[in-house]
C-alpha cells in the first residue's frame, strides 16, 4: 500500500526516489499522481517526506488533481540548459535533474523508476551516476519498491477493482446473450441475420463494442477463442473460424478503468447448445480443482503451495502438467494465478519456482485460474476468478458470475 | 522506413540489436513484429540479416503473424537457468540472453531498445555489459535507430494513418451533430432532453462512445475543453462546465488503431451559435497563419523555419509568442507540429531550438497546429491538420474536415 513506501524505501536504504516518464501506461507514476491525466512528469520523493510533482506548465491544471505539491518544470529551464550545453540533450538532461535534486536537497542513494526506452535509461543513468558524485543511482531488477508497495491494495483500490469486475461481468453476460440470439444452421454453425456465418472475428468486433459501452479501456486485447485455438492459452482466437455448437469457447477478458487505472481479469469457458463428453470432462475436472483449492486460500500460506496442489490434483485426474514437464503444451500448462492492479500481472505470483516464497497476505488481489489445454483434440478450458483478502484476512471472491459450461440457444 | 534499418545500424556501428519488453505500447517491438499481438517478446537482428522473433510458446500462433522466423523461448530454458543460479533472476536473465546471443552468433556492438522500468534497465544492462566481454552494450539517448527509421513512412503506413484520420473526422462530425441537437436555455447553456444542463463531462462520455463505435483506441484521452480551459493547451477540459453559446471549444482528438497501431491527431475550434468578436479575431489570425504557412511546406526546408515563421506571423498580429518569452502562457505558446506514427509525438519535430536541424523529407507524416491561448480572457483556439509528403515530394493534407468556427444550432 502507498503508506508502505517509506518503510520500503528504508529497507532499500533509499534516501530518495525519482519516478519519471509518460504517465499513461506507466503504473508507478499513475500510482503516485492518482491518475491525474498528465502526459509526462517527474515525481521526486525523499524518504519520510511528501512527494513533489514536477509538471509541464501546459498541464498545470491536471497536475493539481494529483493532490501533490506541484512545481512547474519551466522553473528549471530545460531549454536554457540545452542552449548552454550546445544542444547536447544528454548533458542538458543531467544538468536539469541536477538542478531539481539540488533544490530538493537530495543526496545519497536515489532509486529511479518509471518506463523508458531501455537503452536511453542505461545511457542516461550511467552518465548521471558519473556526473553527480553526491548521489548514487540505484536501479532495482525485481520485487522493486513499487511492485512491493502495490502488491497489497487498500480497501478503496479493492473496491475500484470490484467495480471494474462488475462492468466486466456485464460484458460477459451481454456476450452470452448475443450468442444465444443467433440461428443455427444444419451444420451447427451460427448464422447472422443476413445469412452469413458468425465468426470469431465478428465476435471480437461485437465484444469490443460491448467493452466500450461499459466504459472500459482495452490496452491488451482479450481472448475469445474456439476449438483448437481455445487449447492454446494465449491465442486470442482464430478470427476466420465459425461459431459452432459443441465447441469449447474460452473467453478471457482483462480490461481496466479508462485513463490507465485498475484492471480486472476473468475467464469463462462455454459450449453452445451442448457439450461433448470430452469437453464436459475437462471442464468438470477444472471446476472440481477450483472447489478443492479456493476454500483453502488463507493468509500466511505460500502461493506456490496452491500451484503444487493444482498440479497434483490434475495429475490424479490423469492430465499432464508442467510439474512433470515444464515444456508441456497439453494438460495444465501455466501457473495458477497472479496479482491484479495497475498492471494486469503483478505480485503475488503463484509460480512454483523454488525462489517464489510469496505468502498470501491482507490486501492481496489476485486471480485463481486453473485450466486444461488439448489443442490437438481441438479443445481447452479455463475458469478464472479474482479474489481479495481484506484487512481482517477474510477472502472475498470479486467475480460474480456463474460457472455454466453449456449456453442453451434461444 | 523499415528498409532503412540496416543502413541506420551501419551509421551507428551496431553489429546487432535486441528489442524486448511488452509488445503493447512498445512501438519498436510493434514495428518489428507488425503488431502481431504478443504480450512480450525479444526480437534479435544482426546487421544485414533478417530479424528473429523469440516468443513464449503459449503465443506461438500470434508470433507467426509477425512474418518473422520464430523461435520459442522455452528452447533457452529460463526456468532451468533460474534454478542453476539459485533463484537469482538477474544472473539467470543474463545467462538467458547470453544463450540467445551465442546461438545467433552475435558479438560486438549491440544496441538495446524497447520500454522497460528505467532502474531495471540500468541494472540489467550494466551487469550484462560487465558479464559478457564479447559484446558492448549500446544505448541511445536521442534520435535513436527506431525514431530515425520510423520518421519516414511507407505509402502503406501513410494510408493506414489516413484511414485512422477518416474515422477520426467521423467522430468530430458526429460530435458536432450531437451538440447541434440540443435545446438552448435562456442563459445560453445547452440543455439535455431531461432538462439537465449539458456539461463538458457529458461530452467526454459521449465522445468516448463515438470513438469506440469507430473502432479507435484511446490510449491518451483527448481534449474537449471550453472557455478558460480552452486557453490552456493541454487541459483536457473542466468536466463540470456547462456548454454555452459563444464560448471557444477546443476539440483535439488523437486516437490510434486498436492493438497499439498508428495514431492520427487533429484539432478544431468551435463556437456554438455565434462567435464573440475577440474569439472570431484570434481564430481568423490562426486561419490566416495556416494559409500562409502550409503552402510553403516543401522537402528540404528546415522544420524550425516554419516555427519561426509562425511566431513572426503572430507577432505581426500583436500576439505574444514563445519566440520572445519562452515561458509565456498567453498567445502562441507551443511548437508548430510533430511527427505522427506509432507514437503520438515523433520525428520530425518543429521546435525552434538551435539544435533542431530537421528538414522535411519524403515519407514524413506530421501535424501543423497553430493556436492562440488567452486563459485569462476565457478563450483559446487551435487548428491542427496532418500532412504527408509522398515519395515524389508531393505534400498531401490527410485531414479532410472544414474550418468553420461557428456551429449553428438546429
């Protein structure tokens, strides 16, 4: 949580942090500016003190919405510095940041965060570290300050995620109703009003409209895949395929609040009209897996424990899993879940690597998503819900949607 | 253009490049993979050779759409390396990339591109440079390889941008029709059917619906601002303000193809019912400016020359400009334009800094956007069109939309 930042800075012996870059699609900056809607900014924070926002004068009104003290960037006169340095942007950028750090009286270990071209970041931070002996440039490679702070959500953040979930389930419900509303041809394909066959591509267009109508942002697309493509976890769907009775449909939808806010993430598997025996079986195995695992979610447990349980469960049912063969593309082939927040994938991870020592704790918001994949048998299934552990360690399911596999046609 | 990459690598003495990170909102990777819709990937390219895509096996179908030779990442066994390195992700990531580079027989100067957390990039590339004596890690701070290649567009890219423009003008047209369709109260505010006043916030919601209906992606929002907010170039609009006759409305809309593709960017200024004298005057000055500047757009000219002309033009008409005072917030306060492509702002820049030696050339796609801002007089205006210079040096305006200031109410 945001109030953990100072403690987490202390653990990392960081005297200050600099967070910069575009605000959109740059979670640490969104997080600190409360999604103020700026195009680009610097946020500077000393340990134990309030963060300061440095914003373009053209964006001064947006900057106020951050709730942070605002300094307009023209005060540091980048253009003047550029002239002074004969047009050398690297030198001017270093001098510019030096001015800011000096005014904020920052010395010592300074952590840098925020998205940037990796080569530019390497060049700039290497040069900065050399040019300013009074500071030590610190970069973190994993479990960084912001990932750690953002791993636990406040009640308000969890409620925002729940609200995105409400809109997401509305899209799923409307998608199902739309499917049901089609005629079925003799070959069991779905037909549109004009007699053309309904394809996965048509469904993608329809789902995009439904998402927009719910006011959700679509930064990473979604998965609506059928048959063989449903058997490949990340396939978004083969657009030319017709919708057909009795085929597995994997619908995985992961959208966020407009302006770069919080994500939700859910998956349901459907079969139109009826479900063939083999599909019904892997779906039941997945439902049973969910029923075994989720009541055991509890604060203090290692997340990888649930991944191990899932593999063991599926093995018992006769499915290959990545526990025996980490390159398998049949059976259970991914990890059980992931945190959800300003990034679609964040802490906690449920991977079963020996180094994953994450334990569930209050504030975690995460997916649980068992699934089985058999591309060569033309089918796959996955069920994914979001869970939140509140401050009193109570586990809440934030996904309010039924588990029916078969969608009866109307 | 993409075919310039080898030549541009040669100029930079780069033996190879590594482009990595998420694909979405990561233009260099989108560019090389043709927007294949992957979540994350590495692209490796040796000078003079075809690029190779390394993709997650779960995304192998999407990877094929890139048109590049695909290697599945499991081949390099990151999980095994992580175990070997006792869970040290930095060491494992270096060993992983070392395996890839060795297999691709890459040595010498290697440029790194693609978005990443800046601290993580610094840490990783510093460690990589130390660990692999056979390569020299190269990062570029400005005018980098991809910015340079992407500065000029192929005919196909220009046509894609034109098509985004067609959909963008449709949104503007529909927005105008929506405004016209409102009743006007005695105090000259617009009224909705239920008698509530129509606010800027209502217009934002309506415009978002129109954008979605056109199948456009909205990664950076848009500007629909009135009155005083219209006098602040980057203000997105004061949401609680009512729409009112005779007030300047600045509508700046910059959306892109779904899935992270090409942007378009246009601005119109409107006034409902009638235009007050002062607004009509600054609008006419801006129209006249456009009429003076744009016929002079020609291959070989320095872009800053047009910025200087614009400042001179506005000065002659009695407006303050950034040419005299680079901190002014009244009059003409920004630069004349910018390239448009996979980023909303790219090369060519029209800034008038001494170091900007950019000249117009075939393949450039860019905005021209003069405007005047008087926040304290409660008004502002801007007109923005996109231009494309084709291979035969012919200048095309890609924005097909009239310049009427006054929107008559129906």
